[in-house]
C-alpha cells in the first residue's frame, strides 16, 4: 500500500465516523486555541504594563530626604533637599540628564463646589511638565520667565478645573486665590499615564512657580527631586551620582532615598514571564488530555475494525501498511483539530482590532509554530500505540474476530 493509498483510506475511515472524529479533534481545537490566546493575552498584558511604566518615565530618578542620624546635632531643616541642591544636580550632571526639577508641596483652603476644603498646591518649575509627562489640555505651561520673575500664574489639574469652572477651557483666564494672593490660571493639564495618586499629583492639584511658593513655606523642602536621564543605560549610574551630590552637600548623618523605575520594570517583566509559563503549562495539559483522547478513540477503532485489518493482511497488506494507515488517521485528526484551534486563536485577537485601535494586540508567530508542532507530535506520539497494536494483529485471528 502506497502512502497516497494509506492517506485516502484514512480519510474515508474518518468520513465514516465524522461526529466521533470531530469530538476527538475538539480537544486539540481547544488546546491550540488556548495556547495562542494565553500567549497573546500574556504578551498584551506585559506590553501594556511595561508601556505604562515607561510612559511614566523609565529614565526617571526621584530623590527625597529619608531620615537622619539621631545622634547628629544638625536640624532636620538643614537636611532637607533645597532648590540649591537641584541647581547643583543640573550643573554637575548637565550633559547626562534631560532635566532636573523640584517639587514643593503645600495646602490652602479653597471654596470648591460650594464647600471650603484643602487643595494641594505644588510649587515647581518649567521642567516639571516634561519630566512628569503631563498632558496640556488648554492654555500653556508656565515657562522660565514665569519662574524667574515670580509671576502669579497657576495651572489646574483637569478634575479641579472642572469642579471650579465647569470645564478645562473655561478655567483659562480665570483668577483663583492661593495663600491670600490672586493667581491667573494660564492652563489646565492631566497625567498622560494614571499613577493612581501614588505621587504628588492627586487629581485636584494647582501648580504655581516654586519661586512664589517658597515665600509661603515655613521650611524649604524639595520632596521629591526628579531627574530624567538622557540614556536608559545611564539610569543606575546617575542614581548613584544624584545620591552622591545630595550626600556631599549635607551632613554625614543625613540619609536620602534615591530610586528609579528600572527595578519596577525588571520585576514586571519577571512576573509576566512567570505568568506566561504557568498559563502555557495549563494549556499544554489540555493538549496532553486531547492526545490521550485520540489514543483512546484509536484503540477503540482498532478493536472495531479487527476483521477489516485481518482482511487487508490476508490479501497482501504488510504490517507497515496497516501501521501507516492508522497512524495517518491519528495525525489527520490531530492536525485538523490543531489547525482549527490555531485559526480560532488568531481570529480572536484580530477581531478585537476591528473595534479599537487603542490596544495593540501582538500575535506571537512562535506560539503558532509551537501549537502546530505540538499538534503533529500529539498525533504521532499518541497514535503510535494504536497503530502498532493494529499492525501486530494475527491475520487468522483477526478474520475470526466477531
């Protein structure tokens, strides 16, 4: 029996039991679709999380005063990061950084939607919007001249602007009172990437020049100092350099926390890799169960077709021909189910792209290749036992089988 004849016989046998062949292949359909979808979801989640972190500022370094040596005689006020420290960082690390910016925090009472309550005020400079990746909604950010000339200008965060004036555009040109002074609203903004109030921005902030806020603060304290590295490969060395600058300008007992987002990015990648591995193992179990199902059905098929096998051998079919025929049936079932599963696994993410362009869903060619290869191996590995059993039947006994 030639290979073509074995394949034709296998197809005819499967057509004779279409529903059983479909149910047998269904496990491969589910297993392969699961493998591709799991990898796709994992890649999409990983890329989304990493993109969010990177948009916050993967090259960003942030520093703040942590604590001091209790045995030191210097006061805590002298240990705090000052505006002069920010200038020193700019001077010493100028060629290696994009910008360094300072943040001073304050609160004042404002009437918002008919009620008096505290509003967070941030004093900063013209570099803050770029370093913190802010999105201008209307108006403009303040510039260097606003900071140097101590202009009474303010920017409102989106939520606060809506609460005070109804919309972002309506807030521009309005006047608000902070610490007893009139400030002209020159713009409104929001974070490009939501930080869930983990930083100094809480959704209801007002920004004013740091040179103005300094005169209302009882203690000059920069918390935090932000530095944006020019190169991602220089983030770790720059982190140590910023720490050295701060420690060199303050007493030995002062301790400063200087951190970056590199560790967070690395942790996110590791978690994504672990989750992907776990989910792929679960999908692989589904494929193994499918393979056991194929083997079970093929063993039943061998039993049902014992007389047919005996007849083929009696008219001259070699054991190798019988082996090839039943192995072909197992491979056809697994490949048909595997191909259908791959098509479903690819079609789902592709269909999502028709409804939204905001989320890019990557389809891994590796996962498709692995799914196809596994389908072939499942048919070969789990089909070899039934096929071998059929090939070893005694022709005489097979013809007598009832």
